[in-house]
C-alpha cells in the first residue's frame, strides 16, 4: 500500500543541538530558534532575551508549566498561583505591546521555534526571508521595550 502524497510529512526543520558536559553527565539540548538566530547575528542579544522572556512567560503563565526557579520549592501554598498570574500578566503586557501584524512571527519564533523562512513559507511563500527577518526584529524590539521595563 502506498502513502498518498498529501499524507507524506515534511522533513523537520534543521535543529541545532549542542552537547552539554555538566555535573549531570553528557546530555544534549536543542537550542531555541531565537538563540540560533542570535548566534548567527540575525537578531541582537536584546531581541533574543525578549524572545526568551516571551517563551518563559507563555510557558508558565499561559500553558501553566511548573518552573521551579520561578515558583520556588512549592512550600508556599500560593506560590504556583502567584507565579503563574505574574507570568500571565507579563505575557499579556508583551503581547499587547507588539502590533498584531508582527505578533504572528514574533510568537512563532519565540514560542514555536519557527525559523523566519518557515514562517514566510507557511504564509504562501510570497514573502522573502529577509522581509520576514525584518518583521521579526521589529516585533522583538517592541517586546524588548516591555521586557526592559520589567
């Protein structure tokens, strides 16, 4: 039985993997797209920090992930709730500061680890990668303005 063309999955996008040698033995981690773009010089360190902050606020405040660094050890009965509410508030502040037309690429890169070219291709491919990168930079600059004030 052959698989119809529409069921064939795309190859996954390239991931940057690094080996970590720390006190826990050798392990690997996948670098977030914003970190990859920063290492290539595509976005600035400030923009990469803004992307990391968007992800952290989204993961804790929106998705409800438990980050022990943000919530402490959990001995305070209201710790998780307070940390989640603070993260949700921070996420909302950042999201509201970025114009809606720029939020799509900003969120896609910061949270979903899309590359700018993947984001552009999924919107019909009419946009050049360089234009997508510029939209991302501008969106992260707006986000960075909020992050700088937090």
